[in-house]
C-alpha cells in the first residue's frame, strides 16, 4: 500500500480542486477575533464555517434514518505548495444508544466546533486566550502550531486555517478507492495514516 500516494490524491481531489477555501476563524488579517461575552474569551469562528457546519448538520439529521453516518472534516493551511492538512476528524451521527448523537441534536449546529468544553473551539481557546484556570492540555500543541503569539487577547495565526467538511453516506468512496465505501470510523483512520505519510509531521492528530 502506497499510503503517501493515497494521501496526496485525496488532498488533490478534495482540497486542491475545491473552488472555495472556508476560513475556520473570523480574522482581521492573521489576527483572530475574540468573543469576550464568554469570559475570559473565546476564539471566533468565521460566518462561512458556521454556515457550512449548519448545512452539514441539516443533511445528517435529515438522512440519519437513511444511512448518513455523520461528518468527515479536515483542517488545513495553504502555502506555496498548496493545501497542507493539519487535522482530520469525524463526528458520528449515531450516539452510544444508537439514536441521533447530541452533536447533531444541538440547535446551534456546530458539531465538534462549538465554543464549549469538549469542542475544538472551546478547548483551543483555553490555550490561546489568557485567563483560563483549567487549560485543555491536549490543545497546547494546537496553540503552538497554529498561533504565533499564544496566549494573547490578540492571537495571531502563523498561517490562515481552513475547514473542509462533508456528510458521509453509503455513496462515498474511501481514500483507498479499491475498498469502495468504508465506515466513517475506518475512513478517519485511513486518512490519518495516508495524510501522515504524504505530509509527515504536519497532522495534529494524536
């Protein structure tokens, strides 16, 4: 198995050929806006990523009984060589009970990326914004890799960070095409292996 080729081809198919690169954060240049209504502050998502997450959520909810398995997503930067993935993840539609997961039942429609404890934006904010008593240790590597000056009330990205995401259903084909369709959980593991091989040292996945 040529994992690096699979990873490079996936990036070309899904990130390079994308007509729109959706910024993860609301920024002024490279400086991320901070929402101070939630003390001591929370990193602000972009309106574009909120719209995309809402659209994916609606599709997952509507298709859950027909086999839509959840959301597959990737965070990436852009440099002179093109897109460089920094994280790949999933949000499964089915919860532990087999019913629709709370990730997709929230009216806020921000699976994995809400402001709260246990979500990427909320947890990353504890490392980037000064003043948090309980910092999420696992997000320190994110803060160090993505931000030039964390912690700061005017956090500055090293490079813009973009979001790619889609709902995952029976019609979707794996990054290893010969496998055909794979489960969402298996596809996440395949992509971590493939993207690590194609972009060594870039992924923030543990």
